[in-house]
């Protein structure tokens, strides 16, 4: 899967940097053997090429964050929790986010979802979804998690691996024909979480901790009767807030990938203009490319699920807004949105120059045609009236 263009900005730190950062912040982690630190760093995608050969082998089924995930720059903050879990902490489980289309028609999902599924603000919530036996977590193991489906063409699976998310798409989204504008290749992003009632709900590094949360400002935002779910009901809105931030980031990654493909298709035009003095593309093709570019900008800024504004739901819920903003900031959604807008603006300026050149070329041709017609008319007049004139 092609990483979004911002991935070049994020460099993979070496293990020694992770070691220095964590020993300065945690005395307990500093007492761990060096090979244990290398194994932890390698599991989170931090091992450098020089240390990868000496790292301990990863357990089967362990997840690695995607190379483009900006969270890996701060993932060292979660190493103390991973290295020294509390007795009250659950095992670390995956969060799989998948974007498969430009948007979903959520109303078409009702006949394909379990009876316990219900709308939850801007999403459809599936409290329990089980993976197939033997498909994840090892042979004969059955995972159980939950799914949040958002209208921006992405869904978030808690406690389920990426292959389980793809199975959910195959069993629910595709048969329901809920996908509008399917992507050529699904965009995925992975994170991890753990539950711990003795801790506060928060994002620490690249790990989400689901624990205690302050009371909501408006309790009516939580449905009166909640069906049995795979995870504690007290944190369902916290999971919703984190899911919405993940959903936006993954949908933005899909848009970044599509825009990168578009820019690649247009990259030869300036070179053709430099070498031949011609745009290298006809008027009709250029107008179609402009329409595609405007469609990118519309999807980025004008849709209901845009990437720059905080959803109205969080205006009177500062706790949930904090969860949403913390993960959005860690994923650098606003920065990436500005970068995409800048690229679209540049592409629009290039196309404006090419359109102007095409217009000037067309005007010059029209002037030549007019001159030729005038010359033909003069010749005909001379042939017809010449003897009388001379």
C-alpha cells in the first residue's frame, strides 16, 4: 500500500534514541536488559536496520504500526506501560481502521448488521462482532470486538485485526452496496489499546488507555439502554471519540494517496512545456483533470465530514472533545489537511497556466484563419473585378 506523501517527513528513530528517551523518563524501564528494549522497540516499528538482526523475534500475530503513522515519533511514551503492565491492565489489543470508499450509505447497512447494532451520533455502532475461528489470533482462536462505521467511507474495529476488518467489509459492506466511489486499494491504519480501571482514559504515545472518565456534561448524549458490548460500556463514547479521529485520519490518508497518483499523472506536463513549448495535453483532457482536482478539494473541505472542523457533538462535551483532539493532533490531521490544500492549490495554478497557453494558442490559430480568409476574399475579388479595375 502506498504511504501518503507526508511519510517522507517522519524518520524512523534508532533504538539508541528510544533508549535514551525512555531511561530519562522512567527508572523502571532503565532497569530492563538491553535486548528487551530492542525487542519492544522492534515490536513498535522502531528498530533501525543495524539493530534488526539482533532483535528478538516478534510473536506471531503482533501488529506493527503503518510506516506512515505520525504517532511513531512519540511511541516511546508508551514503552513503560508495555514493559511493566499493572495487574489491573488487560492485554494490549489492536485497533484496525480501514477506508474503502469515498463515503458510505449508512441506511443500507441495517439489513446486514446484527440486531444489536444501532446509530450512535455520526456512526453506526456494532457492539459485538466476532472474527472467524482460526482466521486471527492463531488457530482455533476467536476474537470478539466492536465496530464503528462512519459515513466518510471508513470504519474502525476495536479488538479485531486487519484481516477481521477486511472480513467485515466482505460480509457486510459489499453485500449491502453501501460503498460509494470504492477506492482502488483500501487504506488501513493500526493502533493499539488496553483497558485499566485504575487509570484515566487517555492517549499515551501510540497506546490508548481505556479507564475512568469524568462524567459527561450532558448525560443525554449516551443512549438510555445500551446492548451488551465487547468492552466496558462506561467508555463507549470515549471509544467513539477516538474512533472518529482515527476515521478522519485514515480517510485523509486515502485522499492523500489519490492526490499523489493525480499529481504523478500531471508531473510530465511542466517538463513537456520546457522541452517542446507545448502543454502536452488537449483542452478537453485538461478540463477533465481540472474537474478531478476540484473534486479533491470538495472532498477535503466541503463535505459534511471534513477534516478541519471539530464535530458539533463535542461542543458541549469538553472531555470527549479532549479525546478527539488529542488523537487528531497526534495524527497531525490539520497539518496534513493544510499540506493537501497547498498541493491542490499548486496543481490548480499549473493548470491555470496551461489553460492560458491553450487559450493563447487557440486565439493565434483563429487569427491566422481570419487572415487566410481575408486573403482568399481579396484574391477572389481581384480575379472577379480585376479587369474592370485595371
